[in-house]
């Protein structure tokens, strides 16, 4: 059973690749909305960021992912030692990530946190859901950046989201649980939040970590396309 029976995969072709940094150990990409991070199971889902990068940099390997509909910063390792070091930083939560999201409605609090355990909603996969008994602990901090002037069903709020954990669809499900689904979210947003924008309004704005060779703190930013 598919949560997206009418889905047609049309990954963006321009820009084909947006590499914002590269050295001997890492490559940093600004991922477009609408392209998979890694290949899907079906033949028509083989075009993805990993395969595009590997045509240019054959040794590149994925150390983390962004949802297909999410845009923004992704980092890939260019050799095995770098892959091990960066993967460990993600596992030990030594990386810092921040996202921008435009959500439905006017968020009342200027800042807060969503601490709700998540698990795969198996009959409706790839959807995730809150599960207090079996879910994995998941924590997201949020901060209001601006609220729209509208007070009706077209009201929206621009948030900075800082995930502490890195669960699948964490930000999307946490915002839904908060009562403010992310605009344009085909998996989770009900009407009219779904149709207010033609793409998921979620962007990986910044990623900070330690360089796998120099151990120096490094940070990368990708401008948000929807603000």
C-alpha cells in the first residue's frame, strides 16, 4: 500500500548539481526539492543525488539523507576514513543542523520544543507516526522568525527548526503534532495547508560539523528558495 498512489517522480534537472564546497575528503551539495537522496527500488527512481554526484566524484558516499521533497545542505564523504568520521559525528550528535519551515497557522509561542517518540506507520509507509510505547525518542526545538499578517485560513508562520535527533520525517511529523503542518507536505498536510504551496516548505539551511581530516569546526549554508 502506497501513501502516494498518484505520485510521479520528476526530479529537477536545472541545476543538475549544485556543489557548494569540495576538498579531498568531502563534498557539500545544495540539494533541490524533488530529488531523492539515494536510489529508490523502482527503475524510474534511479536518478538521485547520490548517482548524480558519483558520475562526477565516483568515490562519494552518503552519510546522511534529506527527504525527497526537502531542499538544502547535504554532505558526502569522498573516502572511507572521512565517511567513518562524519558518520560517527552524526551518530554521536556532534553535528548541528538548522532548517527553515513555513507552517500552517499562526504559532502562538515564540519558541518551544516538541519531544514526541516516532515510529514507522507501517501500513502507510513511508509515513511515520507518534508512538509513546514503541517509538524512538525524538526532539525538535523551534523558534518563530515571522508570522504572516493574515488571520484566516491562509495564515502561516516561518520557523527555524533545530532537530536534536535525526528520525525519518521528524520535523514533518513534529510540526503536524504541534498543530501546524508544514505547507505543501504531500504526506502529512491536510487541506488547505497542502495546497497553499506547490512544494514542501522545508529547507536544510545550515550544517555544522568537524572536518574529518583537520578536525576544525566547519559550517555550510544554503540560501532558502521559498522566503
